[in-house]
């Protein structure tokens, strides 16, 4: 499973990249606004840092506007993926952009049939939001399982990005279901490293190392 970071914070992106586990980045208008920085400045830094796909979201509601913004965003770098909301106008834009060779990521997916529509329109990625479904007593991971099954049944190559991830269990379940990608906030990725027995083990090894005579380091 590929790991994407769901953020526009360049320091977080640099940190996860330095750990050697960063496959891509997803952003949205909320995440960009949280940086408090000019859009183009932020995006150029991200595109320079990241080797993999970087999703940048359109804000128009009509297909024409989305396509125009999508083309503009795609000019910024070869690894740009244009994020488009799951609407009929959005699907028109997906079809046109994909025909031009610009990859798209259909966002705000909350049902398996929305994912089916996005795949049929030719989207490169779909982003089902598990956390926001869990928030309203839905079953986020059931959505991922169903999309996985539909895409398998019809051999769609559209990749599933598990989005709106809130905690390590979402990452674990995404991997067990066989999602292609999990996009998580920095705080969740950081937690994946943690285990009290790892900390305890390091502590013991270091204490015992002190007792070893004539150490080379
Ligand atoms: O990038 C889209 C998605 O991951 C947003 O997550 O936490 O705002 O529901 P959240």
C-alpha cells in the first residue's frame, strides 16, 4: 500500500520524505488555508519535494471552470493530479482532463456507486472519506471493501485512496482491505511507529551496551 501525506505543510512533507516512506501528497483547500501561505508558493515547494503524485483541488463548480483550473494546475508540475469533486459537472471535467493526459482524483466520495461512476468517467484515483462517514455513525471501511470489490469485478484500474483517515486503525484496515493508497495526516503516520515494547527494548539494549567493555562506538 502506498502512503500519501494529507497535508499542505511542507515541513511535515519533508519529515515524512526523510523517513523514506512518502509516495505522494494530497491537499485540499482547507489544508492549504491552514498554512496561511500563498497558494503558488506552497504548491511549488511541495512539487519540488515530492517525487510521487500531488493532488491539487479545483474550486469551480462547473466543468468548464474545473477543466480550466485543472490545466493551470497541471502546468505546475509533471506529478500534479487534479482533484475534482464527485458531481455530474465534475465527471465531465474528469473525462476531458483524462483525455488530455491529465490525471484526476475524484474527491468527496461517500458511496460505492459514486466510486463506480468516477471509475467509469476514467478517473485515475478515487478518494472515499472514511473518517467523515464514521463521524456520522457510518461504516467507512465497508465503503472501501465495496469499492475494492466493484473495481475488481470490472477490472477498473482506478486506484483507491483511503482518505479522511483519523487514526492508525484506519491505516491497518485500509491495508487489510487491499486499498492501493492510504492518505493520512502527519499525526497518524507518526503514531504508526509507536509501540511501548519498542521503546522499552531500545532502553534495555542501551543500558546493557553500557556494560560492554572496550566498545568501538
Ligand atoms: O483530503 C481529504 C480528506 O482526507 C479530508 O479529511 O479529516 O478533513 O475528513 P478530513
